[in-house]
C-alpha cells in the first residue's frame, strides 16, 4: 500500500491554507467548534507494512516539522524520533557555528555542561533528546531546523492521545510526547494540576519568561500551553502512585465495614456483668472479616447450654 500523506495530529482534523504568507493557517476541530491558530509547517505520512509469511500488520506515523529557532534562548523539544535521537542525528546541516545546547538535571536542579556546535566536528557533547524531554538551545542567529522521524508509538493517530504520567517531582524541563498544539498541562504531565504547581514558559521571540501558578482551581497568570516543538519548566508536587491510592482506599473501606459489623455483633453478644469471654469477641471479629472476603458468615463457634463456647477461636 502506498503511503498516505496526512496533515493531521493536531487534535483531529486539520485543514491547511498554504495561501497564508507567514506559515500555515490551520482550523483545528475542538469537539464542537473550530479554532484557528498559527502552526509550524509539518507533514505526516502513515506507512502500513504487511508480512506475507506471518500476516502481521504494523503501522507507524512518520513526518517532519520545519521549526524556526530564534536568536537567543529556545526551550525546545524533539517530538519525532530519529536514529538514536542524539543532537548529531536530529539537527540538520545549517545549524549556525557556535550554537549551544544543554539539558536540565532535576536531581541537582541545574543545567548540565553546555554542548557547543562546530560545523566541522558537530556537537562537543552529543546529548540525547527523547520524547517528553526538553532542552535549552541557544542560537546566535534565527534559522529553521527540520525535525524528521516517527511519532511516539503510544499514539496511533486514531484513538485519543493518552499522555504518560510524569511521576517525578520538583522542577522539570518537559514537553508533550507528540506534536500537538496547543498542548495543555494534562497533555504534558498526564494529570491535572495540583495547588502550588507552576509552569514557566519562554517566549523565544521576545526572550521573556513568564510563570503561572495553579491556586484554588485557577492559574494566576494565564493557562499554560505549549506549541509544537516547545518545552517548559514544570514545578510539580509529589503525587502518590495510583495503586497506593487504590490499596489504601480499599483497605480503609474494608476496615470501616469490618468494624461496623464487629461492633454490631459485639453489642448483641455482650456478656453479663462480671463475665469475660475473650474468645467470643475473637470469634465474631473473625466472622466479620470472613464475611467481607468470602461473602458469607462461616460458623466459628456457638454458645452451648452451659454458657460455654463450642470452640475456642483465637486471633493472631
């Protein structure tokens, strides 16, 4: 099957008007309306491979992004995987002499050593820039780099995009895994923001950074959105694993229901004054727990005519 040319991936159906002098004007379907915005030139192809022997189908989305990089600092992203995703692989010929690149180290909360570009030798440190990461690119002049490669394999272009959950906390330099615009906080982090979390964006044209913080359900300096090929600093709080939430919640619910049943039966079977029956409480407590797990009440012990229990039950 011949590859099919797509101009898609910006949250659904996109129509591109090439008559626009400055770049491409797009109409993006937003669920119940179209929203017009300026985007970089990009194209995508879908390739479908069929094995004659195994009849196993495979598909992937490959494409390119012609992304302008401005004189000064640029917080960039690599949203199309190519080769080993190192700087020498993802940057095409035409990078200006003396351009620099560095990545953010979350553990030390500082930038890594700077890599410098030489038109003959390439990058002095051949950093790797993968899906979801960000980097600081500094250029002495404005130019355009063509990023070409494959879209993140977790997105097939048909089903809704489900971003991977960012589990780290602290100050992180992040980007959206796929080239969509506008990319929201959820698109980048994989969850909704918490109180006190913030995003710092850099406008590469004006070289001005702005920070917006999420407090009481709203952003205090505008809702943060990322463009294609852009990264930003996310200051994130720690979030317990979803599995921990589930286990703790289920445990508390189980304990609450169990205690309710234990109290109910203890009250009904309370001994007379000056009598003690420790095994009686153990028996009912275990019975209540068994009821929650097995769905029925197993008979552990019964009181006989001489006010004794037919079987002593101990709890450990």
